[in-house]
C-alpha cells in the first residue's frame, strides 16, 4: 500500500512541478509586486483600486455579464446536452459538432459577429428588409454583443460538461420511476435534473471563469466604452504603462475566480450533496 501511494505521488510530481513553476510562482511574484512597490509591505494599491469609481463600474459589469452568460449557457446547453446524451443516435457526430467551434480562433469568431451585428450587418439588413425595424439597431460595441460573443464562445463547454454526466445516469432509474406511476416530466425533474447538477456546476464554473477572464471577445465586440476586467488590465499595462495597477486588477480577478468556484461548489452541495 505504501509503495502504491508513493507511486501515485510520483505520477503527480511532473504536473505539480509544472503548475508550481508556471502558475503559482508567477502569481506569487505578481502579488509581491503589488504590495512591495514602495519598498515596504502595503495594500494601498488594492484599496485605491477598489475605491476607484471607474474600476467599480468595470468590476460589476464584468460580474453581471459573466453571470448572464452562465444563465444563458445553462438555458441553451442543458436541453442540447439532454438531446445528445439521451436521445441522439449518433452521439459522436453531435459531440464533434459541439466541439467544432472551439477549433476556431476567438478573433475570427469575434470578427464574424462584427459582420453580423454591425449597423449595416446581416442582422440589421434582414430586419429592415422584413419591415420589422425602420432604422438599424445598435447591436455592436455594447453589452449585448459581448454576451452574444461569450455565449457562443463558452456554450460548448457547458454542453460537453453536462453530456458527460448525463451519459452516466442509469436508464433503469427513469424506467423504475415510470413504472411506479411518475410521469416522464416528473421523472425528469425528480431524477434526471438532480443527477445532472454536477455537470451543470462544472460547466458553470468553466463558463463563469472563462467569461470573467476573457479578453479578445470583450475587446473586439465591446469597444472602448464597455470595458471588462481583462481589457482594463490591457489598458492599464500597455496603454497607460501602469503595470502595478494592471497587476492589482489581475490579482483581484484571480481572487474573484477562486471565490466564485468555492461559492458555486457550496451551492452545489446544498442543491445536491452528491454534486460535491
């Protein structure tokens, strides 16, 4: 038993070393640069950033849009995952179709949305030709376009996470429920949905953290008037050459991601103890 445990630890060493060298150490060095910039330990940079009105606007916009993206991905992804996992006969084909958008660069996808959502884009042209609108609707360079881009970017993660869980749900549980007199709808909400919560939790964490830290999509689709945390880091670091402020925002972003993961995990334990 002791040898097996040592062997397991040995297998973990390369991964642990990689994470330590390329993730933990750079993060710690970044944090040190934000609290020792004046030569003494100080958290003034964080207090000043948190008290800044512009940062607060960007912060809450980022949190709000990330949560909206998660909600939309759940609403769109759960039915799609159910179909792929429980109904579709060619699962591999649908999974390939789900993963295919991930093979396209976010830059390419963002430019495609710019073509579709612009004032003279496909969407406005179609709506005007149908007589639904008389003048172009501003669909680009605002929060709407950011959410659209983020949903299209991270929806596959929600679907794949949920499909993986649904595939492992025993069909006999549904049959037993139906044989005891429960309708298909009741069986779905009392059995299928609760057992699918772990997949939804995993997908929610991936979508939220991805939306929280996304840069390309908010930068191209949001423009300069709709900043998010990632684009704020770029502005502070490369435009204003204030790397200390950029590092502070980066550390705050990491802390938010960790807190969100813990909160979602706690919610999972309340909704379904088995999800944890």
